[in-house]
C-alpha cells in the first residue's frame, strides 16, 4: 500500500497541481511549505507546515511526525547565500560535507536527494504523480515553426546543451540566429523579460528550454505553464521549443488552447531527432541524411 506523500513546496503552481493529483488518486498528502517561496494557495485545505529553507532538522522532523514515506520536491527556489540561508546544524553538516559554495544547482540537488534517500524517504519525480504531464515529441497546437524559427531552434538547442553541461541554466532565447540571452539564476520568466528589451526588428525569437545533461530528474525538470506562454507572446517571441519526455507542461489542454489563440508554436524536441542532433548526424555521415 502506498504511503503518505510529502510535497516540499517551493514557488509556482506545481505544488498545488501535485496536491490535487494525489487527492484525485486517493493518496494522502502533507505539504512542507518553504517560507519565502511557497504560495499560500498551495497549502489551502491540506495538512501542512511552514519551514525555513535552512532548517533541515525541523523539516525532517515534520515529515516524520506526519508519517511521510514518499517525497516530492516541487516548485522553484532561489538559491540563497550561506549567510542568508542561516543553516541549522543538520543543514550545516550536509553543506560542509558536500561543499555548498563549490557546487552548481544540479550538484546540490543531487546531494539533497541522496541525503533524503539515506534518511529513509522514497524520492519521486513530479511527473510520476501527474498523469500525462510531460511534453510529447512534435508540435502541440496548430502553429508550426517556419524555416527561420527552425534555424533558431537548432542554434538555441546547441547553446542550451552547452549551458546545461556547465550547470548554469536550462533556457536560451535566439532571434534570427542571434543569442539574445541565456538563463542563469534569474529563471526563465525573467530571462524572457530581459530579452524583450534586446529584440531586433523582423521575425521574433524563440525560447529553447532543455534539461541539463545528467541532471537529477526527480528534483529539477524543466517546466512550462500558462504564465510563461502568455509572457512569451507579450514580449514578441514566436514560440517555445522544449525537450520532449523531460519537460513538464502544466494545464496542458489550456496551454494548447492558449498557444493557438496567441499564434505561438509549442514544440517538443525528441532528444534523438532534434535539429541539432540531426545536423550532427549529417556531419558524421558526410552530409547524407
């Protein structure tokens, strides 16, 4: 019999989607909401407690007191400095062992997941609790990328892979072959806003978002929701390309209706057939498809 699900809730709508999905499936839920990150709406009407990000001992105790066996890390968290984090003894012990300052976000999340497993929790990915949540290969909706957008997607994919390999970010915006911006600590939505002031005349750019090579998929899957779709349209982007099978799309049906209404494309890039991979295979085979 499945045990109680604990949701460690950061920012955004994903934690609430998980609560609703678990309830619909008849699973008991407890939410550990992170102060300064989680939306109060995420814990409305559900057993929960609030906890400071650096208070690891308190957080673990709350999860055990509420009989949590399965654990999901969901929602965005801005990584603070050690001074701002104010780690308790439990967090300080972990950070000293793994080297908090020397690790990128992916390395830190891997260490946190490993620590939670050693504490006896079964760590799940959000996609394991959200049926049909990941983006399939190909276009979602009626709009398709044209030749220019395809070329921008290909360039963006190459840049995003390099960016992810350095454990920096997951997204890049390209317009007419020019890289307008790379995602860093600010997150995807702020990247879109920043690049809106850099756009050129002519056809708008594309947002390409993919997972980092070797990242911990249970803790940091790329996610697309309605807010990002609307923001992309407002800032003049022509569409969004994400990694199929690795990217979570929230409110999928509404997202498809919205991209159709706004005239944007949303396309899932298959890892084995994405434009950049196709080009690499053509180069290796001497130009033959």
